[in-house]
C-alpha cells in the first residue's frame, strides 16, 4: 500500500503560488485564469487564445491590474470579464473596425462606490 501524503504544504506555500497553480492548470478545465497581471501583459494572451488583437491608445491603461476567469471557448465572456476587471470598454473604431479598449469611467465610479 502506498502511504498517503498531504501535498498541500509542499506544493503551494502561499496564495501567490496557489494563483500560479490555478493559472497553470486552468486549461484542463477549459478556463483562462489571469491573476494580478497588467492589462499590457493580458493583451498578448487575448491575441493568442482568442485571435483578438486590441489596440489601447491611452498607454496609462496598460498598467491596470487584471484578475479574471473566462471560458477558453467564450470570446464574448472573456471580453466582458476583461472589461470588468480592468475597468475598460471594448469597441470598434474607424472604417476598418479595429478592436480597441478605452477607459470606462462609469465602471471606475461604480467600483469606487462599492468601497
């Protein structure tokens, strides 16, 4: 008989390690989990996982923190999760209908009210 071992203290020694473990194993559950990344770090993931390249004209937005979970197969759900997490608004701009993210002051005001 193989002795049972409690791996919880060995595998993840902090909440940060747990977050990394969740993110690393999320694809097995069909989820994209992002914990504490900046919007600038998240945008290339949207290009990779959702085939969606978004432009951000206000470079200050790129430093906003993003923590979100979305289905790997659900592009609309992922966009909605990103909008809520980073307090941005997704839309299309110009005649070429280029995907863009802009600041969402209404979301920021709503978040401030909750505090």
